[in-house]
C-alpha cells in the first residue's frame, strides 16, 4: 500500500487509455514478489474525483483508492506535504498546522485501511509505505487483527524536540504502533521514533523492540500478534522498529551504463556543454530539503574568487518540478532561478555557460548518460531520508571513475563512507571539498569509487525488500531480533 499506485494512466492519440508501470525502485523491488505471492497493490491512481474499479496490470491486482479534489488539497498537499514533510525534515521550512487538514488525513487513511481490510486474505501480510499513511497500521489492526502489518518510512523521523511540535503527535505514534515491523532509513531515525514512544506513551523499549500494552480484558487480546508478558508484568504486543536502508535496482543502472548508445550520448552531452575540462552535476526534485541554493552559492563564490572559471568547469543542475501548487515550492523555484540567472549573467562566456539549469524531468536513459558525463556528483541535501541519486551515480560508474560529494545529512552517508562527506551549511567547507573533488588524481578517484560500488552492489533494492519482508514474516511467529544488524564502517 502506498499513496500512489505503481502504474500511470496513458492516453493514446485515439483517446484510448491504458496503464503502464511507473518508474522507480520501489516498483522494481516489489513487482516480482507481488506476482509470486498473488499480491494486491492499493493506492491512489493520480486523478482527483474519479472512481476507478480494481483491475489487473502486469500480473498484479490493482485497487485504486479515490481522492476528491478537496482531499488532494487537504490530505496530500496540505497535511502530508505542508505539515509532515517540513516537520520531518527538521523544520527547514515552517510547517503549517490546520485542523481541517488533519481531519482529511484521518479520513483518507481510514479509507486506505478499509480497502486493505477488504482486499486481504486471512493472515495476509500488508506492507504500508510512507508518511502519507501513518495512521493506517492501527486502523487496519483494529479492523483485521489477524493481519501481519509492516510500515516503512521513506523520509526521516525527526528528533523528539522537533516532533513534539506536532499537535497530533500521539495519534501518529498510535497509528504507527499498529504495525508489527516499522522500518526507517537510518539507525538514528529508529532511535528518534523509540524516544518519542517513551516520552509520549511511556512504553518499555529494549533496543529496537517496543512493548505495546494490551488490555487483558479485551476479547480480541488473544488474536493480536505475539502477545507476551512485558517487563512490567502485563500483556504486551512486541513491535520491531529499526533501520532498513533502501537502495536501487543496481543491475538496471549498470546495464544502461554499458550500452554503447548511452555512452555515446554522454560524450554528446560534454560536447553540447562546450567540452569543459570538468562537469559537476546536481540532480534533485526542486525541494527546499535538497540544498540546491547552498550548492549554487558555493559555486558562485568560487567563480567570483577566481578559483574556478566557467570555461573550465560547468555545473549542470537538473531540478525536476515538484509540488508546484504549494506556495513554498513556488517561492523556492523563483529563488533558484534568480540565483542561476545572476551567476550566469556574471560569469558565463559566449561559448561556456556557468550553470546549465534544467527544470524538467528526464527518462532514465538520459539520466544515466548525465551520470556518465559528470566528473563530480554533488548531493548537498540539508536533510534526506536516503537520497537514491547518490547510489544511482555510483551504480552507473562502471568505469570506476567520478567523485561523489555527499551531505552527511543524507541517509546514504551512513553507507557511502568513501564519498567526500560535507556539511552543506558550511559554505567554505563545501567550496574546499568541491575543489578537492575537481583536483582529485585518478588513482584516488578509482580507489574511492571501487569502495562505493562494492557497498551499493552488495546492498541493492532486492536485498532491501527481502530483508524487510523476512523481518515481517518472522514477526508473525514472534521472532524479533533484539539488535540491528552490524554496520560496516570501513
């Protein structure tokens, strides 16, 4: 279950509509499992105000959940993306708190829960995805206590001092604790969640295990998963909350990177940019969490100081459109475009543009060509659950070349330790790291990239989904590991 379905509706020239698979690692990871296990995918079809009957697509049963235009504005654009998103990303932008948004969030989550309750066989496994549906696990458990329920949060979970600002903080915690397994991107996120549970609910925690009390007089108590006696003597249901860092379909990116036509396209990109000595690349949704402005500021200052020249180094910034009906995002776009215009006006030459700014999305083949063309990849997120762009860049570099500059505030930094790690708020430090990346000898580039590739190739998206589903399956039998798996820090 996810906010969006794994398919997009396309309409041909005759007006006939059909469904095609959506791009994305989550779909690639779960499609084989869904087909093999007679799976059902529940989500919104992407069209407001339309009731669509269940259908089959690619061997998967699809159950669309309708959203009205008002619900789209309040539940999705409002509470999900103008309340939860900024709050969970350390209040980089100020969250908005509106009771009518919360009411819509509750109603839509209840609709999703009912759809899952109706579609699930007895004892089925239900995997709920992301911050738009945090109330679903508890709602679903109330409707169907026989189900095995997992939840994965794709974005950060904030420290308690930030999370506590949310007026509905206890309701969200209650919603998530309906799951048997709650997955997070980072160990720190899981720790933040457990601390919030202790502070707000007073429940016992042992490492990643949370003891959720059950009323012994409840006639449904015996039907709950793995009911045991807790450390305080009462009946408890145990919940596992730990890190399961997500990844990408590595084989697909490697395969694309080895195609001769994509390698030729990478050479064309360099030629179209005037064959600069070095190309730096940023690839982001146009979002205030991505640190695009910090990146542009650092590059502009390096040009101003004469430490870089537009004839020698070009920055390519892909900023795909995002939530453009939300005022904060419209303002961000204006700020970024003003900065790009100023830098280009001051430092571009007739033959060389300082910043090639591209405000639209690209197909995966073109993105792989861009990755191959880039000497330096800049990931300067101010806060990011994971940042799969960093892993995509590493996966495509089958030549074992290129340098990854990676924010320590992105979840990927926990695994990709051989990147050049930066604090994007430290503009001087960012500038020095950019110069280090541009001047790095090939031998050092190769050594670092080999280490990065080993990590990404070992922990791909198939392994991620398998590890979560294995934990969820074992949870059905009360088999909870008490420790996180060891993290290789080398």
